[in-house]
């Protein structure tokens, strides 16, 4: 079987697996249990993006990085704990993924009106939509009803997320494994119309003197990214309209001004060139397809029904309470407990699932 047939087979299997998930997700999921959930989240996200425009890109990326690693289950939000290796410190996320505090704030606001009802995974999905709309991008109907994972595994991150230096064939394969086709891949990459990238991710490209990069563009980018050092220096992915969600990203690619290698390969004389041209000429098509692709991405392996939990605090799967002279077992998650200098007599803890009643 050739590689094209393998990708097609994987995509078909993934589509079948998604059918049951899609049947359980619904845009009206919280209509009766928390009717003000969406407006509460929207207010919180708008406030955050108004304070820092860049946050819109960060929230869309956070949802993407969550869904591509063990599904849309908010595993990316979990901190280290026994049995949990946080995804936050994996290479693609460490000192890069951001917006956690915005999700925490939205979750807190929702918990105030509907305790223990709305999942962190759904808040991530809604936040991505509201962040896009806040910077002039598309809006879409978010399907809801996801539940939160009780685990995270750092080692899964790099093997599931696309890399800034991936070639087109690798990108197609990575997205195909998630049930997403070439068109989905190209339109989701359009999120790079906003946001910034660290120097370490594009240094090789701007110093390559390659034929796939505009010389003037490379020269301009070198001002913020020296050949050595300053790895964390930030540059906008789109120099022209860095804070507006538009189709300029695709125009840049046609002009050989894609900042990341994984961006420019989308327009490199191969199969995705025609899609890039279409989106560069048709902003409405890009906007519509972007929303549809985000809905499709949100269907990647969600936990529904009795699977998973509804975390009350997004960074933990367990909450611990302190007790003096208790006969109960020591809390197995001491990092969740705050106690002054190991005071005596010993403080013993009781751990309960994060979704348990207080």
C-alpha cells in the first residue's frame, strides 16, 4: 500500500471513530444547566484580548496544542503531579504556550455561576472562537459537552504536534493522523496571520540564503534575530497586519515571506499551492473554512458521557484538604497542599477528585 492510501485509510478510520463523539457534542449542551456560560466566557476572553492583542493568537494555539495531544481534553492545562507529567514543559510548549491564566480566569467566572458544570476543555474551545472574533476573525458555532482528562503525558507532545521545520509530507501525515485533510491543514495554518514566533524557530530559514525566501524579507527579520543568541526574541508572523485576523498570511507565502519553514512549504510548488492561492484571493472562503476546520478539530477524541471529569480547577485533577490529627490516609499529592514549614504535629491530608462536591 502506498503512502497516499495509508493516509486515506487512517483518515477514514478516524472519521468513523469521531461519529460517536460528534453525536454526543452539542452547541446547546449547557442551555439548561448553565445558560450564561458562553456569555461569561466571552466577557472574560474579550477583556484579556483587549488588554493584550497578542493573547488572541495564544488562545487559539492553546486549543490546537490541546486537541493534537490525546484529544480535546484540557490535558495541556494540568500541572505536574504524581502520575502526571505536565505538557506545559514539553519542548513545543515550554516558555512558548501561554494564556493559561486567561483560561483559569474564565473558568473561575463560570464556576461562580455554575459550579462543577462546564469543563475546562469546553472553555478552551469557546475561548479560541471568542479570541478569533475579538481580533476581526471568524466566529463559529462551538459544539460542547467535552469532559476533562485526569492525566497528561509530556512525552506525547513532541510526537503529536507539528514542528516549525517540518516539510510538507510530514505535515500532511501529522494532520492526517488527527483526521484532518490537506485543506484543513492549510486553513488551520492561517492562524499564523496573528501572533509571534521566537527567533530560535526561524533563524535557520532567514540565514539560509535559500531560493524559497525573499532576500529583503530575510534581511528585515535578521534585525530582531541575530545569528547567535537571543533565541527568545519575538517577531510577528505577519509583518503587515500582525494584530488583525485576515488572509494576509497567504499573500505572504506567495511572496516567499512565510516566517517559518512549515509555513512556506505550503506554497512551494506542491499540492497545497492551489489552496494557498484560493485563500489569498478569497478572504470569505478562508474565514468560512477556518471556522469549519476548528469545529472539525474540536471533534478530535473528546471525552464524553461518563469518561473524564469536570475539573473545578483546571490545573489539577485532585483537590486536597488539610486536617490535624486525622486518621485518614496522607494525601498522595503533597504538591497540592500548602502547609507552613511542615509544622508539628504533622498535617495529614485528604484528597478528593477535583469534580467532587465541595
